[in-house]
C-alpha cells in the first residue's frame, strides 16, 4: 500500500483534531483512499503543553522549516493561524513544490491572490475546505458539485458565534452583552470577540466563496461589513411580529453590473430554511441557474468538524499524488488568469426591502412626517406598527418598506433624523427574500 507522508504545522485545537481523525479513522481512510496517510512530523512552539490527545513526543519539532525542507513530506498542513508567519510557511512550502492544506480564512482572504498564483506557478495544490463553514463541504460543492452552474446568489450564516448570540437573544429576550458574556463563558466566543461579532470573520469567508463562485478576486476592504453589536431585543421582538428572524448574513450576488458582496444583520422570513438555523450551526443557501436553490447545513467550527474538512483535503491531494497528477487544478480565477471582471456593486446601489424603527415623540402627525419623507425619497411603505399612546412620552414607530435603493433610504433617514420629534438615531435593517 502507498504511504503519503504529511507534516503538520500547529498542534492547537484543530491540529489535535486532525491527529485524532488520522489515528482513529485510519482504517476507514485507507480503505476509501487505497493508501495510508502517515503523519511524519509535527511542528509546534510548545511541544510540552497539555493537549486533549496523547501525541508521541518524538513527532515534535519546534522548527516548522524542518517539515518544509523534508523532501519525504509532499503535503504540509498549516494550522497556526494568523496572517504573518503562516503566510511565510505556506509560501515556503509552495516554493519547495509541496502541496498545502490550510484552514486559514483570514490569510486566504487577504493574501489569497499571492498564494494561489504561487501554487499555480509551482504546479501544486492548495486545499482550503476548512476555511469556510468548518465541516460543511461548501468549497468542494462549489468546485465540483456546482461546476455546471452559473452561481446566481449565496446567502450564508457562516459565523457560529454571532448566530449563537442572536439565537439566544431571540429565544430568551436577553440583551446582547449578557448573551455575549455567556458565549464567552461557554467557549463559543473568544475573549476578544471582535472578528466574530463585527462581521469580519464572515466577510473573510464570503470573499473566498466569491473567488470560487463568481471567478473574482476582490479586495477585502471593498466588502461592506456590519456586525451585530447594535441589535436589541426590541428589534428582535418587532421582527418577530412581522414574521421574521434576525440573522447575520453573508450575501453575494452575481449581476451584469458587478457583484454584490455584503455582511450585515438581516431579517429572514420565518419558515424559510435559513431562519431555522439556530445556535452555533452554519448554513449556506446557494442558488445556481441549473440546480436551483440548495442549502448545506452543519457545524461551522470546532475541533472535529474542522479537522474533518482538513483531512478531506489531505485525502484529495494524496489521491492526485497517487494518480501522478503533477499540475495544479486550481480554478483559473484563483490562478489570476480569469477574464471575469471583479467589480463590486457599491452598497448605496443595492435594492432591497427594509425594516425601519424610529423612536419618536408621542404626538399627532408624526407618522405623516415620516411617511412624507420616505415618499419624497422614492420609498413606499408596506406595513406599520405604532405602539400604544403615552402622551408626552416616547414611542417606537416601526415600518416595513417595499423594495428601495439604499441610496434613497440613507437620504430619507438623514432627513428624518433631523426632525425635532425624532428622539434617537433611527434604526434600519435590511430584509432578504428567499421565497
């Protein structure tokens, strides 16, 4: 039986998961692959630290370049994370004509163009299934399962921390900071949760999906990103009255004028597949011109789901090695040779429905003033909730609009927020229609 040696750089949570999968499912992998994957060397800065699995000390080195320089190791697994030393390791391995497997979505989002170009020039593979949605095989689905499709749109719940927080807020009526603290205590959120709750992690993953789905290499800074810090139980309650749930969605659409790419809180109609995704689970709802709508659902993070995705890439590359394939099979878009334009549609030019909440002085004529401003800016009202009267106090006025251009909505809100009867900054949340 053929033996394919691999080297692992980074024996943290996911790295330990990879070791565990390779050991415990060794027979299954060998039977399906027809070869044995042999973990020959592990590089980590702290070989002595306590880990959830037993690892022979003899496998360890503190020098990752020993793995990269080892001619008997054709596949290097990078799981150290970050965008500095990890980039050096990956590019170093590629220069040595080694295949690379990584779960590093931030690195690929920010430096993917350079990494994929180098891999193409050296004729090696970069496996990155684990970089988006953990154990959900979305990368392979797009590259293989949907290869015959023009991808029309993608809607993804691809950050488990944010989805966990919004789910808890919705189910229990609790404030954002309260649920965030619980998520940190239970290990769903980092001590510094900014990447998750500010939408940055989801945007990194969205950029990778855009590369694959639309053949476009775009700069990360051009993706519109909003997080969930401003979501309140009040807005969740009103959304529920209208028949919606609030989710942090990563959205991409291919259009003639360019690509829509945005991450932000979104109202999703109850009863639709994405609305029912709760807790730390992920889901990607993808629409192809031939296949129609599909949804992939599962655990988007964690030691074992992510390790499953990493090992799937290792096995795929090992199979190619056994077949004697000596060239890169990366899509042309990742190699930087596609002719597809990479223009993004500015957020001001998107058209969608909106949820609006105004905190107003409780007096006659207020709704008329708001409706008048919306009308002057080409925005029509679909429905309204105006809570009970408290003369002399403040009440919320909540409006659902028909489709409108964001540029017009911003003009209307800017005008409305100057009205003396408006007591705090107006709230708006975009709505997605998946029906």
